[in-house]
């Protein structure tokens, strides 16, 4: 899997998808890691054909994965989460796009 620059936009038929993996507060890190190992999370997520653009730890919250997802792979992302992340993380999904080019244009106009 090739890591992409965080500013690389999705191509035709692809979306950027931000996945919030919020630690379940009733579990400590050892319990979370045991659950992820038991469900095969690291083998299943992200699924084949989905590229990781960025993956961050948010202290006190959990993890944030930014994925480049071909449209036909969206179901695979959902199934990987349902099969392997639930019970360790509460999950949220946000379709995302790169605003950086627009920001540069705005900044260029306003000085």
C-alpha cells in the first residue's frame, strides 16, 4: 500500500473518507488492543484496494484514519469496521475533500 501526500485529491470515482475511531471509554488500552487482535482488525482494515492518506492518534479520543476509497470499495470499508472495530471503537465516517487548493487561491486574492 502506497502512502499518499495528505493533500492529494481523490481521483474520478474515488472519495476521501475520514474515519473516526473513538476509544470506548469503558476499556483500557490493553483491552482495546486485545479486542482488535481477536477480531483481526489490523488484517481487515483498511481493506485491499483502499489507500491510507493519513492516520493520526488523537490523545484522549482515539484514532483518525483518512482513506482514499474507490466508490466500489465503500461497502468493504463499512464491513471491515463492522466486523473488526466494533467493541473496541465507536466509529464515525466523514466524506472529505481537500480544501488546500481553494485556500491557496483565497489567500492569494486577499494577500
